[in-house]
């Protein structure tokens, strides 16, 4: 089953975190710069790792060059709410350095 979520990406941050902002948008801060798809790749890698799915199960379907992104996630999830709950379980948790998430 595939789920589509919207997420606001904020590249070039000091740390990577996922949180809900004041306007109830799901947001992710990314360490990578928004050049040559680096931030998009980090986004896919972080989401895949946190949801425990393969990177190929996370597809960026819109917003390649914009902050507001739509992702299709393929997995055994009941609905969008379950996916978001799994992502925000670690809302204030700092993630490791970007290079752990980027394909080498």
C-alpha cells in the first residue's frame, strides 16, 4: 500500500530534525544544501531510515525544487496518520550527520 504525505523541507540547517510547525505542517530540517539534489536525497534517506523501509520505497513525486514536497511511501502502513506518527515519535531527536544518510 502506498501513502502520500506532504512535508516542508528546510535545507542547510545545523541539525536534521522532524517536527510539526505552528501551522500544523510536517517539517524536516536537513543539513544538506539545496544543490544538485543533495537535500532531496537526504530527505528520502532520513524518511526511509525512520520508517524502516528501503530508500526505493520512498519517492519524491513533487516539489523537487520547492520547500513543500510530496512523497509517496510504499509499505505496510494503515494510513497517513500512522506514517506521520512514526516520523514524529522522535520529533526533538537530533539525527546523525548527513553523510550517514547519503548514498556514497
